[in-house]
């Protein structure tokens, strides 16, 4: 499933029911599942329409979706699967008066800690989930602070011996936040390239949009976890029209834009 | 450290929470701001009054958002000054070895 598919799905604004046809999907990754779920649930909520769909013909792709925690949010016609390999949580507007709640991150960490070397290796991931939730609260909203939702997931990959974490918000994205936009205008004037701006942001060379020197620890701290403390690996980021593969030091401009922010990272299993 | 010097010891996991939250109270429960205001500032005042060291154990919980650590310890330094905080505070983090140094860095660069 390509960025264009998600780009088009995010822009769906018709008052009619949606059928998501996954029949020809041969392979799907945990971050793609979480993103798909967050977009279709949003369409259902905002547009007030019914969402339905089918599973991929490829059984391995269907299995991945069914074991990810996806069915918890969209009713399935198939019988319940056995032990799930994934868990998905989202900000609950009814329960959470506040926006960055440790118990939500705890649910994912507890799931990941079950088989695969315990809690200690997951402590950095817990902190990053909290930081991401707080960033969504602070920066992602289109109107007032705290108006934007988020989704987070973990998926156990025993073949690759790691836990795969995804965090998504459907907010304005890094490059459309009001404060950064002013900075972006300046950088655009001197010909700065968006992927380079994201790299500078991750490396802590662009101060916090709050204009308070000691703020803005979120994205740089996640970056440090890959390049310095090495507590997480394979960090990938998509925000607006920029894609970053941090470990591969690959920052590129995308032909299609994704609203909001997607972060994906992995935590290798520890010794059992 | 003077071995005869008194030390007051606390654990965030045991005394506050195993699931620390974000920076500010307005962002969520068990925030760094809440920890500093309800616990850390009192412990710090008590330690200074007694001329003791304040030993904080960061282990035992699920982990920390960097902004929690910054708001708690950097925030304390913004009130009392970096030197006073560094002189009194001892931090232990065996489970995340980089964390105590990160907190000290936040204290040094609190402005």
C-alpha cells in the first residue's frame, strides 16, 4: 500500500459509505495497519459514514492484520484469532480528560514485555510514546491545543526478533505547525530543503516551536535513542511530504503528502 | 561524597508512580510538574535544611519521557539554581544508564 493510497484516503470527503478493498494486498506491515485503521476510523467519525472492507487474498497478509489488534476496532466476520501478536491503543476522548497518559503506553509495553526479554529493554520506548502523545497534544491540533487524536501500536515480530512500535497522529504535521511555519518561511527564503529541515530538527539544531529553550526534547530524544544510546532501532518518520529513515540516514521528499505524523521504531528482543 | 554525610533517599517508582507521564499537569497525569511540585521540592528543601544529600532512585518504573525528567530536575534548577541542585542531588539509574547523566545535563542547562 503506497503513500498515494493513504494520501487519497485521507482526503476522502464524500458523504457516502466506504469500502476498503484490500483483496490485492500481498504484504502489509504493522505501521501500515495502524495508519489504515486511524484513517478509516477518522473518516467514519468525521463524515458519519459506514466503513467496511475485505481482507487480502494473501493469507499471510490477512493473518498479520487479524493478529495486529485491528479487529478490536473494526468488526470482523471471521472467527476470533488465537493469541494476538499486536496491540493497538488510541486516545480515548471520553475517558482521558488529559492527553498523554502513562497507562496507555503501559498497555503496549506490557504486551511487548510478555515474551521477549522483559521490561527493561522497553523503557526508552515507553518514554517515546509519552513524548509523542504530549507532542500531539501540544502541536498537532488544527485549532485549539489538545484537539487532535493519536493512535499507537505494538506488533511482535518473532521472525525478526523485535517489537515494532508505531505512533500516528492525523494532525497538521511537523511542517504545517503554526510556529514552525514561520521558521519554514525563512528557511524557504534561503532555499532550505524540507528533508534537511527534518534532519536539523531531529539533530536538535532547530529550537522548540514553543520558543522556550529547555522545551522541544521530543523528536531529538527519539533520534538520540537510535544514534547514541541505541535503545531503539530502525526509526522511520513520515510527516507531510517528507520521509526519513534515520538509521539509513535517508531523508527524502515524497511525491504525495501524508497529513500528520507517523513514527515507527523497533526494539530488539532481549536475552530470554 | 563524604561518607559521614547524611543522605535522604527516595524512589520515584515507590513514592510517586511506576508510570510517569508528560511534562505538565495540563498534558496528563503523573507529570514531571506534578512530581516536582508535590514531592521533589519538599524532599529538596528537607535535605538542604538538614545539610544532607538527596538521593533519588529513577529505577523501577516503566520509563520516562525526556520532558518529564527535564521539568522535574531542570525545573528544580530553574527555581534553586543549577549549582545548589547539583550539590545536593544524587541520581541513580541502573536500568537506563544514560538517564541520570541526561538529568544532570538538564540541570546544568536549565535556562
